[in-house]
């Protein structure tokens, strides 16, 4: 066995994480069914999960700066781990886009009689239904409430697109300064990236408030479902990405990075560029086309 082999001591943190997810799952189930204990369990699960993540990442940062510093195997492992993590996120959003394309290109044409083999389905179920996207009128408004409004690309979505594109530029500029060992400049661009992420979320909150005030909700048919699920999960990723970049900035401020060793920064940048690309696809297929 190589003398460079490192053996990580046993950790209780995976058990804590399992308890957190158990609390979240049971709490969410009770919350959906209207039980008062549901929100309490969800809150306990979030607190437990937050503690687990803080402790785990603190341990990883400590190991990277001490016993595992400059370890090539660890560096390669971290890079591949981040690649596979982003791949799982790609598949996550691919599922939502798959639902969107299925509804638009297959389900709606069938229900409206545009598919020859499904003409009787249209005539027997909803003979007056006409397919269109966004679906402003549901096949049976007495069963499923139609959306009170349709979101368009103009306005906040355009501003948010510009904001995320600028944030992709600012984090790239930060990386360029980092590899030049210009830490203050790198930190300045990184802080601007976080600010742009927060501005994106603020504008999205305004957009959601406007949508709910005008009758577009999560229960407004398939359009409301898809709109809020896809943009909402993307907003959650923007929030997580902003937190990650903020933490990376604090580590940069403490001198954890150098021009040659800064994978945590690179991982955060990869994740942020992924978030940017997903938003561009959302803007085109959810808001625009």
C-alpha cells in the first residue's frame, strides 16, 4: 500500500443527513394532507439538513487545506464528482423539458383531433377543444381552472436573461483575475455575480406575485404546472448557486485559493454556467416559443 494513502475517519454526518431527509419526507407528506405537524417536521428537516451540509463542507474544506492538500487523486475525484453532479442536474431538467415537448407535440394535438387516429377521442371527450400553446383554455374549465394570464418573453424575462448572461461574464472575469493572482479584483467580480443572482431572484419574485394576482397559479392547468415547476426549480438552483458563490468568495477573502489551486471556484463557475444555459432554454421554450 502506498504511503500516500489517506484513510478518512468514520463520520456520523451521513446518518444525520438520512434523518434530515426522513423528516423532510414525512413532514411533506403530512403537510400535503393538512396535518399540523407537517410544517414542523419540514422545518426540523431543513434545520438538520443545513447543519449536516455546513458540517460536511467544513470538514471537506479542512481536509483539502491540511492532510489532503495538493493530492492529485483527490483533485481528480473532485472534478469527476462535479461533472457527474452536473450531469444529474441536466437529466433533472431534461425530464421537465421532455414533459413540455410531450404535451405540446403529442398530447394536445391528440385531444384537439389533429391526430387522425385520435379523432374520436376529440369528438367524444371535448369536441370544442382547440389546441394551442400556451394553453389559455383547458379542455374542461369546470374540472381544471384555466390560467388567468399567459407569461410572455417581454419585460422581466428579458431583463432576467440579460442579468444571467452578465453574471456568466462576471464570474468568467473573476476567474481570469484569479489565475493572474489578482485576488481583490477576482473577489470584486465574484461579488457582482452574487448581486446579479440576487437581483434575478428579486425580479422573479415580482413576476410570481404578478402572475398569482392575475390568476396564473400552480393549479392553473398544465400550463401553470409546467411554468411554475420549471421556472421555480430553476430559481431554486439560482439561489443555491448564489449561496455557493458567496461561500467561495468568503474562502477567497480568507486566502484559501491561489492562482494554481482553486477547484472550489471552478466547480462553482461550472454550476453557474449550467444554470445560465438552463435559463436560456427556459426563456426560449417556456416564455418565447
